[in-house]
C-alpha cells in the first residue's frame, strides 16, 4: 500500500490508496474496488458523496459517488489533493505546468 487517504463521514470510514500501479477504494466490510491505474491518490467525503482523485497515464482523474467512469480533469496534472469545505463542496488542487491549479469539483 502506498499513499492515499482515510476519511470518515457520519461514522462511515472510506479509504483510497495505491498498490503497485493500481488505485483502490474500500470501506470496512466491503471488498476493495479497483479504480484504475495510477498514483498520488487523494480522497474526500461530503454530503454529495465520496470523491477520489489520482494521477494516471490518462491524466488527472476524478471518481465520485454516482459516476461509473472516472472523469479526466486535466491531461497533465500531478500531485492532487482534495478538501471538503464547510458548505459541503469539494475543492481539488494539483500541480499544472509549474503552478498550482484549484477547482471546485462537480
């Protein structure tokens, strides 16, 4: 296991991480779910659901509750991070061409 994060929401625990070249998501009592190939995993929860972001060969990808296929946020982004704000929205930050880019997640 490498990197990733552990978050809680109303007593529910969610974890996302990288093992070898793959990104996984799970919560206690449930099997691991392979999200895809990648590294630099970050996870957050909000009233809108769980968000996982990571760097992959396809670019910076975002998965969130209710989405079956991850969304490519940026083709060249790296080192992503997520934070849930007090209003329940989720912000992502990542490195892009030597600068930091910050966006509110859908």
